[in-house]
C-alpha cells in the first residue's frame, strides 16, 4: 500500500493545468525557430530540453541519470528497496516544424505525477522512474524510437553509422557531437529485471477521442511501420531540346510512384494501411533540365503485420515496373521496419480502472502512430494512454491539446500507477511467501 506520513490516509490532489501549460511553454521555447517547434533527434536543443527536464525532476527530489543512448531517467525511490520500477515517460524531440505536445505531454505528465505524489507525501512501494526518451521522431534520421530501441537492445551498432540526416550527418556522428558514445549506446540496453511496468501518456494524433467525446484513450494496439528510401536515376537533359518520347524523367517516374503508394493503400483490400511519400528531393532541381535523380521516402503503416509487409512488396513491385517502362534505374533501401503490437491487457486495464475511479469518459482505441511504448513493450509490460488532439492534427504547428485535457490524463495515469503499485506488491508478497 502507498504510504503517507504516519500512515494517515493519503489523498492525492488533482493535476494542475497551469503546471502543464508552464512546462510545455518552457520546452516549446527550445526550438530552431521558424513555424512550430523544431527540436530534432540527437541535437543540442534536444539535450537542452533533457537538461530542463532533469532540473525539474531534481527540484522534486528525484535522482537523475542519463543512459548511454541519451535517455534521461529520474527516479523517485520506493518504500521497499530492490523492487523493480514503475516507469512513466515519453520523448522530448520533435519533427521539423512540429507541434509542442507530441511526446512532450507525456514527459510533463510524469513531472506532474511526481509533484502530486510529493505534495501528498505519498511513497509508492516500487521506485517510480520518469523517462525522457531521446530521438523518438524519425524525421531527422528516418528511424523512429532510436533511444527506446537502444534501451530495448533492438539496434545494432552499425545502424548508428548507416542512418544519416539530410546533411549526410550519421546518427553516430550526431551522438558524438552531443557527448554520447555510440559504442556504449548500442551495447548498454536496460535490464528487464529493473522494470515492472511502463506507462506512456501521449496525444492521440488522430480524431477518435475528439469525435467520441472521450477524455482519455487506453490503447489496445500500436501500428507497425516500414520505411524505405528510393533513388531513381534517369537521364537529365535540356527541357527544350529533348522530345517527350526520348526521355528518362526521374521525377515523372517518382510522381507515378507516389500515386502507386496512395492508390494501393486506398483500395478496399488495404483498409487500415497508410502509405505516404513525405520527403522528396530532385536533382538538379532546375527549371530547364529534365530531372536526372530523385530521392524520396516511403512510410507504410498498418495494424496488421502481414498486410503491412504485403503492401510494401506490392508497392515496390509496381514501382519497379514503372521504372523499367520509363528507362529509369531504381535503388530501394530499407530504413526501418517495426511490427504492430498488441499492448498487454492487464496494464491497459489499470488505465481503464483509473478512468472509472475518476468517472472520466474513456474509449479503447488503436494507435496509427508509432511510440516509445512499442519498443519498451518488447521487454517490459507497457500501456499507452491517449489524450485528445484538436481536429486530429499533429506533426504540424497547429497541433493542440487543452492543458486541462493533459491534466485529466495525468489524473488517470496517477490512479493507474497507484493501482499497479498495490496490485504488484500484493502479487510480489504472494510470490515471496511461495518461495519461503
Ligand atoms: O512517426 C511516428 O509515428 C511517431 O510520431 N514517431
Ligand atoms: Mn510522439
Ligand atoms: Mn511524432
């Protein structure tokens, strides 16, 4: 049972929207400028956000460490030493010109949770670890969830050299530039025995909660994603001197590829598949030269693993036929591939119980986006709790969630954490008696 001073009944306060607003506002200042928030994976700005988070957590009495992958972990000790921790957290990096809530809401939720426990003088039986993951967004290096994948031991060392950003900087070089060691990052995953459960609060980045009027959404499954890079090489030449029938136009071929992906994902047999070309560059990108080389990304998401991979195979096959017909050479590389995952019911049920305890309207839903929770769930039972996104927008400056909505999510999260702390303690006590 949670313990207060002199074991008096402990009453937990409610999360305060103004606290959430202040922390989100301070973090939003840490941006490269331009529209929205740009605080890229493994950038100095991301480190400054982690430092601000670390300051908040040490001000609340937590011990703070940063692991080799750049994930920042703040620990509030539990009443019983040696127990595995309850983890809560999300990420602090953003996409280019993104919003101020994606990932951030889940980290500040953890800070507010610790504040509530401290103000109530409540100590859990288990240690509570609040985590700010590094490099969750794939916007810079193509692969999502870098920090949580490294924590889960899911990333081989060579991948850190192979992933590069728009300027050609490798992930390993970017890590070194901010004082991290890629060798240690790839070698030092987290110990599964140190963790009991993990919970992530995140904005939905879709419209289901807003449309249904639910205040929170325990997530039952998280989509998988397969990300590819395509390079098409045609024959650049004069736009005036080259007849239409005598061309190998790399951009025209790429344009067909974009529509192949969109058309395939939109047909009835792929309901639930999402395929997007989000980034494309043209060379020489000149008005009077037929494009000779086009590089673009493809992001395929699905809640069904087979359908996801089948869609990728079908898209690549059709694009190859297009390139043959247009006399354009094609190079395709796999950047990242993650399967969909069903979240463990018993941890999700703690979120449902928390919502019911507070009479907060909830609905269970799937996640179209990928999350750190997906990677942590490979070695720690994990739950993901959504709060609404206005008009379903995300990864854009207009991304918005009311601070009071985040606060409601924190209240539900707090009840879930306290409930799990009690139920796991009870089962650990039974287990230890059985061992006697
Ligand atoms: O791309 C995603 O799904 C997440 O925002 N990293
Ligand atoms: Mn996110
Ligand atoms: Mn995101």
